């Protein structure tokens, strides 16, 4: 299930980030569930957990003319994310959304130089959505300094070894929410100077076992987004890329078709 909060087209100079005090509500029942979920996961054979720092979405706002995006962020951690959004998303309904970790995800639709959009086929060992199709994505980290675009480039470097001018352009295309996880996600379009083949041989096999190529045409994108293998965020990345390429009329019609297939706007 996918919720579209806002569409847009923001470049690196169009986003302002403010660091604020965390607004996450501390509820004893929730904290106990977090500890239990973490302990249970750590006890599983082969499970390697690291309570790394993450960035919590406190609020966002778009300027009246739509040209600027403002984000208020605070600090959270992977342990809190694991114990709330990943393991117990229902807590948002029981105690309110303020108890959730809500780390900021960053997910690009990666366009190649020879006209493909590349997503990844996730391995069976990842923490969530194993064996599904998802962008080459990750989460904003405090070390990114609030730079969303640097975070996208970092993820593309880590997962595909794309460096420097091999990623010619990155723009933010919207804010969505994966309602299965209750997690906010910033969607991007990223354009590489490399071809599909040049990128695919660099794939890090730890998180993804293959790519999922989609020709950058209206028909192929429309066909791909109804594939049940795609995660909600993968659908969002293709839809919002298509909005910028094919226009609002295409986007509205395609989104309505997706709604009828089971998504909620």
C-alpha cells in the first residue's frame, strides 16, 4: 500500500533542512516491544544487527509556489526502526504515529545512458522485502549532514559503485509513505552517464542478486508498475519518474489504474 504525500521536482538548491529535537513519544509498552524485537532478532542464527544512527522525519513543508521543500529532522536509530516500523507498524494506530522511528528513506529511479530505468532484485537475506523489486535505496544518515542528494549518491556508490560524474543529475520528485511500514520515503530521479550493461556488472550481490530493468517508455513503465514483485516504493519511483517525463495527465491516469489494483491514495 502506498500513500502519495506530495509530488514535486526539487534540485540540490531547493531543499532546506532543519535539525530539531526529537518528537518521538516514549511509551513504556512500545519501548519494551522494541527491546524484545531487537533481542529476538539478535538471537537468530546468522543475523548481524548494528544499531546505527538514522534521521527521523519530524515534519515537511512545501512552499506555496511548490519550488522549495523544507524538512525538519531529528535523530533516531536502527534499533528503534527495527522495533517499530519494521516489526510493529500497528503501533502507529494503537499509540499514534509519534511513537514510530520514521527514518527518512531515499529511493531513486536510476536512468541509464541507453534508456533504461534500473531497480534491484533484493536478495533473500535482507531485513525487509526479501526477493522483491526495490530501488537501489537506503536511508538518510546523520553523517550525510542533511544532504538528501549526497545520501542518494552515497547509496548508488555503495550498491553500484557509481562515483563522481557517473551520476550526472539527482532531483527529488516527491514524498511518499509505504503504508506497510508506515515509513516516510523521499523519491528521486537519478541519471547516470553509464549504460545498463556498464552498471549491471558493478552490482553488489550482498543486497541485490540482480537488476530489474524497465525501458524508459510510457508503455513499459505502465506495464512494470502492476508487477506484484515491486515494493510500494519501487512503484512510487517509477510513477514519479514518469510524471516528470510524460506529464501530469499520464501520471494521474496511471495512478488511478494503480489505485484500482489495490493501492490507496
